[in-house]
């Protein structure tokens, strides 16, 4: 998700630069379309990540009910913690 956010920043700066330099209107319109597409990817990526996190948490809950343990379980717990921290930093 951070890569899409960085892409939006980069494309927004490029758009402003093109406007400042008086770029061809067609080229500017194309750049604005690129920026709009980049912006649309962030909510889509967030939605897919939230769905994957919910699935992972559900699977972990099922495995914990039967006292299943192992390195994969620990990796999954670590992943859920990392993703939740990611959401906390993007919401602040």
C-alpha cells in the first residue's frame, strides 16, 4: 500500500511540474489520468488487504481452538500484528 501512496506523491509532483512548465494539454490530461488511476489503487489495495487480514485472523482463530501450533502459526500472528500496526500509522 505504501508503494501506491509513494506513486501518488510522485505522480502528483509530476503533474504539478507539467502544469508549471506549460505542458501540452493532451500530455497533461494523460498525466492527470495516470494520477487518478494511482489514487484509485489505494482504496482497492486497502480493501483487499483488510479482507486478507480478516481471513487470516479467522484461520488463526480456528487453529487456536484446536490448540494447533507451529512456526507457520507464529508467522501468521506476526503478520497480523504488522498489518494492524500499518493501519494504525496510516490512520494517524
